[in-house]
């Protein structure tokens, strides 16, 4: 029996695609091993969103080659798509498979190992212009207590700093009935939380006449019964509409959590980024959503050090976040990406300023998180138990994205428990199961 291992970098979509590759290989008789263990095949699912992602991806590839010199080392994902030749030139890499060929990874590997196509080491396809994504039905439960359904791929926004549209191609959406079938299968496998994810999730249905994320949610809830909940991944500010907020407020099976990228609180910088909203629009959106959905968690991506960002621009960002009921931030330092318009902009910000601004936002995020947790004391929330800590305490995730710890039993893992919050710590809450 051949052994295979995986190493995944980057976003939730990459994680979903790795899980699908694992299922495909297991179905072909492979045995899954830990990354770094002796294997016959090692797959690295790469990321290229920043130069740090590039570096980590290449480091993972080199580690795979070093620890398994006799294995077939396969590089796939966004860096493999963007820099296929550069990855292929790394000594020890056997196959480079771009994003558009990723679904065929198992087939390509088997073909390669059989010697049917000697000499072909790079498998790239142009961006897939055919609408739709194929249905994927899991048959084997994975280690996660939460499951992910990829409802779309691709992005056509072309923000000035972002290389992802080049790596992922245009928007393609999965057919609603295929999404329903996947979610129903996951529910039957026992998953209590399913995350709907994509490269640009809010663009779901762009090429499917009459469909969007809100309609898809309504379609799912009307067709998949059971004790489960749905979490939405990142949605752009202009894609969070009144219909969606009303549904989230009325439907307990939709998690009270919105990740809405901000990127900057400066209108001038937002314009340079090619973002299509203003700081006031974002502010009003979050405040209206918070009023409509009590105790909802709001998280955001924020970029510091974008070209020409001044101290005043940064203060606009800091002050906006400080004013809003945010729960957490993902803070990124701007990274020049070849092929993007921002890479050639004048006024590149020094690394020292980026670091200072990043740290200031991280400190603010820590304070905002503690404020949110304190406000939850006395509240009763549904918590998906994810694991048992060494001291026997259960750790789980509430519907509003709060890490909660509480006394419980091993058989609660993977189940949703009703927990009352008793105490706020710096980055998690402590509670007890409510009978």
C-alpha cells in the first residue's frame, strides 16, 4: 500500500481542496501519513498571497524533498499556478499541478507513477472559463469537527494589491443542488457545523442567473433538515445586504459571525486599493448589523503599509476599528506582488512603519476581543465541542465565534452543547453546560 502525506498553506479553500485530494487518494488505496514521515508521495498545497506565503511554500517543498528524497514530491496550489516554472526548477520536485488541474491530482499522480506520460512534470490549464464546479461527496469523516463546502472559486475584483485573480481565474459557482447534496452528506456523516467558503464567497451565483449567497442559504435550509448550523466565510462589504442580515437575525441555524474585510479605514487608501466602498459605508454596515443581530461577532482583514499610506491614513483605520464593535482582526503587512498594479506604485512604505502599524492594530485587536468576551458573560450560547484539553476541560466554538472552555465529557466532542458564559479571559471564555 502506497503512503501519502500533505502539507497545506493558505486559505480555507486550500484546506477544503486538500481534504478532497485526501479522499481521492484514500479511495485509490493510499494510506495517509503525517507530513515528514516516510511516504511514496508528498503533496504540498501552496499559497502566494504574500511574499511570506511564497517563502513558506518553498520551504515546505524543500523540507519534503529533504525528508523524503525517494518520494514523488508534488507542488500544487496558487504558487504552483503563478510560478510553475520556478517551482519545477527546484531540484527534487516531481510534479507541478496548477489550480485548474488540482481536481485531477490523484489521476495525474497515478498516471505519472505508471510511466504513461514520461517527461511531463508540469500540469497547467488556462483559467477555467466554464461555469460551475463539480460536486464532491465525502464518504470518510475527517479529523475536523467542522466541515467545509466550497461553493465557488475565482475572483474578478482585481484589487490593486492582490494576485489571487491571476492564481484562481474568474468566478465559478457550484450548482445549488450540488451544494445541497454535499451539505446533506456531511450532515449525515455527523458534522454539526458546515462552513460555506470560496475565494470570493459573496460572488456566489454571479454566473448563475438569479442566484446569490442569501438565496443559496434559504435553499439549503429548506432542503437539508437536521441538527446542524451554517457559518459563512468572508463576505465583502458590498455583498452583505439587508436580506442576508434579516435571515441571520431570524434563523438560528446561521452562525452569528460575519467576517467583513476592511483593508483600510482611509478613503484615499481604499481608492488606491481599488476597493469600492468608503469608511462611512463600512461603519454604517457594521453598526446596522450589530443592532440587528445581538452579540454577533465581527472580524475583519486589515492591511497596513499599503503604498502611500501616511500616518494620518493609518490613524483613520485605527480610529474606525476602535469605534466599531469588532471581535478580532487579521492584520497583514502589504506585500508587493508581481503582476499587480500596486507593486509599481510610488511611495512604498518602509518595513519599520509597517511593523509599528501592525503591532498597534494587534494590540487594539486584543483589547477589542477582551471587551467582546466580557460582554458575553451571563449569555447562553450554543458551543460546538472541538476537543478535550489535557486537564479534561472541553474546548469549543460558539456560534458567534467565541472560544469557550467548560467542564464536560469526552462524548461531547463533535456535538453542540448549550453553555452559559461565567468568566471572561483574555482570548477565551469559561462557562458551564446548561441543562
